[in-house]
């Protein structure tokens, strides 16, 4: 009896712990003024926070900047990462494992470790306070992550495909585009979506390398909501903005959830 109660109660506790912050943000987003400090869990919802946010053109501009940066980083990472991952996953050469270890090490570095040096590089290139600075900085982590993940997908493809294609006179480039990439669509979509979500939520680089309103991204804009020049009472507005910022990633996950699951489990069962 006790074992059955533990089995039923442990998942419920984990789910409640994960969902409580979301519940608290949702309740707070519908409150305004003195109602923010009310102990009543359910009250008449106040949509003023959402009306203020959706009527603020600065928020729409910040969301467009975040979408542009995330899309550009994902596209550049895929264009550069696919050939590199193909070489690391399908070809055998001296130093391949060392390169993979370096890529993994780059992905594990904290952002703050390269912030000062990257700031100097961006200023020297004339990218400071431009969206290009955020794209350039995000590539330092997105590209190693993309190469590392895609190399595993390429490595799990059967070697018999290459042998059969080679007998038919199929070259390396043709094998990549005509045989391997069509089989890796789930993995490509999963990698691209993970890259987009990471860049969509990125804050440190965007906060450091942008200054003007025209180059600001959505996470930085949400962090500056407490400024009195934009909103009078920020708590409910911050929660509403945070929930609105989660809508695009959730929509992408729901739209491609089957592809994500297939891509992340590719190669798990032979």
C-alpha cells in the first residue's frame, strides 16, 4: 500500500513542482495594482497587462529581432554544420575524436568565459549595437552544438548505404544530398528547433552587445520592463510578457513534436 502511494505521489509532486511557477506567472499576469498582493488564488482576470503589452510597438520590434536572430543563427549553423558533421560522422581521419572533444568542450563553456574577448572582437568588426553582433556571438555556441548533434545522426546511418551508392558510381556530395539528408530530416528539424529555442531565450550576449531600442531582443526587453518610463506597475506586466514570449517556442514544439521525438531518438534502436 505504501509503495503504491509513493508511486502515485512522487510523479504528482514532480509535476506540481514543475507547473507551479507557470501557474503563479499565469495568475499574476491577470492582476493589476493592489490585486497583485491579494491572497485570493482565483479572482476576476484583468487583461490590462496584455493590452498594454500588445499595444506597445517596442515589444513587437523586439520579438521580430529575436525571431530574426534565432532564424539566422539556425540557418547559418545548419549550412556550416552539415558538411562538418558529415565529415566527422562518416569519414575516418586522424584527429577526428580530438575535434569532437573540442566541439563538446566549446559547448560546455559558460558564456561569461568568452564575453570580454568577444566584446573586443565585435567592437573591432564594427558590429556593436547591431543585430549582427547577437548573431555572431550566438554562433560561437550554436555551431559546435549543431555539429556535435548532427555528427551523431550521420554516424548512426548504416554503412551499407555508402557501399551500395559507391558501387553505383555515386560521389560523396551526391550521397550527402540524395541519400543521407533525406534520411536525416527528423534529426535536422530537431537540431534546428533546439538551436532556435536556445537563441530565442539568449539574454547575456544580447544585453551586452546591444544598446539601442532598434537592436534590442525580446529577453532584454522583458528585463527592462521594470523601467518606469515604459510601464507603471511592472510585476504583472513582466509575467504577461514572459508568457507571451513562450508562445512561439511552444507553437513550434507542438507543430513539429513528432519530428523532434523521432530525431532525438534516432539511432537508439537498431
